[in-house]
C-alpha cells in the first residue's frame, strides 16, 4: 500500500505533465490558427483583386448586405 503522501505526489506529477501537454497543444493550435488566418486574408485579397479586374466596383466581400 502506498502512503497517502506518495499517492498525492504521483497525482500531482501526473497533473503537472497534463497541464504542460495541454499548454503545448494550445500553443500549436494558436500557431495553426494564425497561419490559417493569414492564408484566408491573402485569398480574400486575391479574390477582391479578381473582382475589380472583372469590372466590379466594390469587391463583394466588402459590400454591405441589402438588409443593412
């Protein structure tokens, strides 16, 4: 039988490792989200340029919907 203190120390070590793993995952997801946001912004800029090149006055992404 393990002593209560040893059991608590083991649980604490497990929770500390879990917190580190979760922190690493949040950081990874944050980087992935930033990359996706940059890519979406570039795609929107390209599409706005295409719309202007085709004779449009204001890119559709920048127009207000008719109900506004």
